[in-house]
C-alpha cells in the first residue's frame, strides 16, 4: 500500500515538472520575462486572424440566437441590409477577441506557472483547470466589448447608434453597470470552458495519428481546437442564448440569468429544441474558429518563440 502511495506521489511530481517544461513554466519565478509574454503575443495574433475570417458567420448565428430565426431568414435579412452593414459592429469583437485571447493564453501561462511553483505536487489536470478558470474569470473584465457587440449587431438598434463610439457613450448614460450586463453568465461560461479547453487540447492532439513536420503539427492543432470548439459551443449554447437576451436589453431591470433563461424558454414556446436554434451554425463556426485559433497560436509560438519549445 505504501509502495502504491509512493508511486502516486512520484507521478504527481512528474506531472507538475512535465507541465512546467511543456509550457515554459520551468523558468524563474519572475513572470515578466520575454518568454513569459509568448502567451499574450501569440494569443493576440491568433485572435486577429480568426476574428476577421469568422465575423460574418458569427453575425448570422447571432441573429438566430436573438430572434430564433431559421438560417435562411437570418441570411436574407443580412443580405437585404447590404455590404455596408456586413461588418458593422466589427470593432467591439475585434478589440474584445484580441484582448480576450491574449489574456486567456497569457494569463493561463502566468497562473499555471505560479501554481506549479507554489504547489509542485499538484496534479497536471488540476493545475490546468485552475489556471484556465483564473484566466477565464480575468477575461470577464472585457465584458463591455461583448455588450456593445450585441447591441450593434441587433437590427433594432441600427438607428440608435452611429458607430461603436456613439454606442459606448449612449450606454454610459444608463450607468456604468450597463457595460457589465450579463457578466455573471460570462464568468460561468469562460471559467468552465477554459478549464475543459486547456485540459483536453493536448490529450486530443496526442490521440491523433502521429504526423511529421510543421504542417502535420498545424493539422493536429487545428483538429484538436476544432473538436473542442464544436463540443464547448454546443454544451454552452443555451447559456449563450441567455447571455445574448440579457445583453440585448438597454436600461431597465437587471434580470438574473435563471429568470432570463425562463423568459427565453417561454418565448420559444417552452420548446427545448428551439433553445438550440442556430446551434448547427454555432458549432460549425466554432470548429473553424477554434481550429484556426489553436493552430495559429501554436504556429506563432513556434515561429516567434522557438526557444520556449526547446527548453
């Protein structure tokens, strides 16, 4: 029995040590070194690539989430608005996504490094989960960007705001708390999804058939990100529907997530299937989006910080 316990303790230490080396967390305690910026820099770069490519699809999915429209109706509505409105509302998600993914990957490294140095016997999945949750919670500071994106993409507000900055000023007149409407749902979504993402992306890649070369690695990273993106977007879809409904309101009562979920459920005729209207487009977009993000992040990390993977 004591032999088994000793073996488990050895495995725990090995997991923590391997995790530090794999992520470049085996550096000194100072978290502000050049290598420690790789998560922030590569996360930002991956977000830039992804946001520009997937914005129109995301906007189409948003219309389905908010109004419960079928795909062809949402498409025709956007088509009737013309190209002038196609990228309307791009600035908030561009700023939000670039900063958000920079924080997500960068703070995951920071929290992971702190945890592995403070608790060297902590198991690898536990470190990854807590580092991911911490990064997800920290991302919630950017909720105002997501809030403005929701208002600008809703066709009911097309005549209310001239541009992003006008929307920012208008929302401010309702009080500072308006910028953070829906933040409770975002905290839950970000924390849980990050914990799963960082725990599983390496395992999924390891389960794939081995490939050689940089292109092979890119493909494996893309598949790993795509699988997780589709899975998490589907699991959290009703939560995102609730968040969208909360953030589509301007002024008035701050409705709790539970109460808003019930309101949306009632509005959809108490039909659970309608709560997932738009989910097909959602997981398709998430497959492409998170495939691009994961593969781009690892590629940028290899190109910009090659020494971090060699250490």
